[in-house]
């Protein structure tokens, strides 16, 4: 019996200063100067220095992401529901038997937690190998939700390896109220969102150039984290299936 079936019972980054008054940032010559909050500028410069220190290419022309003064972070209950849904679809992609999966969904009262694409996948008795593979990657998105709900207190680890799936699944399975701890402060979430945005550009640029991902970045982990973090900050107010990962 695999560990996933057993788990389902079938067997520091320092904080940035608070938002400061509006600053004017000079953009490339073909764009007008843009009014930005000070935390946006500080965060961009800080993350660029982190990435440069890791030997990973930086695109200085990538803009700032949202400010703490203007962003909206998802509520703890909504994040917890998304976490449960992501673990469930990833487990189905992994190959857990349907009876165990149905039991998990019933115990968590999760039937309404799934996005349209997830609901279609969950209802399919014979999804393709490609679909299973794609959804199995959702463990990495779930790990972001797990972190956001403060089950990991430190900043997220470098996105070079897959997350601790056994810890993730057992914690989600055994915790009655996943939203109980609340959510990391907005500043911490924005730090992670800014960093993964710049990592993702480096991964995509390497692919365009025909090179391996720089610095040991894992493209799949980076992609999933980017979508999850953008969802957390309500990027373009998009629902889960439509969240973009622009770079």
C-alpha cells in the first residue's frame, strides 16, 4: 500500500517596513513615470537582490506587484477550502482509490469546494494519464495554502524541490479546522508573490533561450506556487481556474 493511501486512511526573509508614502519610480524611456507605494519599490529591490545573490538572472524591467495598501488577501476559510480541494485533486492524480477519496471529501464536507475544472476531473472515473499528471502537481499549490494558513511559520523554501507531501496530506486529513490559525500577514504573502513572479520570469526566459532552469529552480514548483500566490492576492479578481501567471 502506498503512503498516500495510508495517509488517507485506506490502510528568513525579514519583514519589510509597513507601507510608506507614495514614491515616484522611473520606468524605461518608453513608459511614463508611475506613482507607487514605497513598499512596492522596496520589495522589488529586495527580491531582485535575493535572486541576484542566488546567481539567477533578473529582469529589472519587470514592474512592481501590488502594494500592501491596495491588495486584498483571501479569507482563512476560503483558503482552507481551496487547500482541501487541491489536496483531493492531487491525490486523485496520484492514484488514490476512489473509495478513500470519496470518504475524505465527505469527512471534510468538501463537495462544493472544487472549481469547475476540478469538479469535472473528480467526476471522471477514467481520467487520462495526462490529466492525472497535471492534477498531481496541485500538491505544490496546496503547499502554498498550507503555508498561508500558518502551518509553516518561516518563509517558503526555495522552489527547487517538491514539497513535503506526506506532511501536507496528513495535516490536512487530521486537522478539523484548517482556518483556525488565520493567515500570514499581507506583507509576508506579498513578499512571496513578488519573489515567485521574478523566479517565474527566469524560468520562462531560460526555456525561450533553450537553457536549463537557472539556479536549480523547478519549473513545475514555480508555476504552481505562482498561480497559488496570485490567487491568494486576488490577482485580476480571477477565480481559481482562470488565475494568470503573467511575467
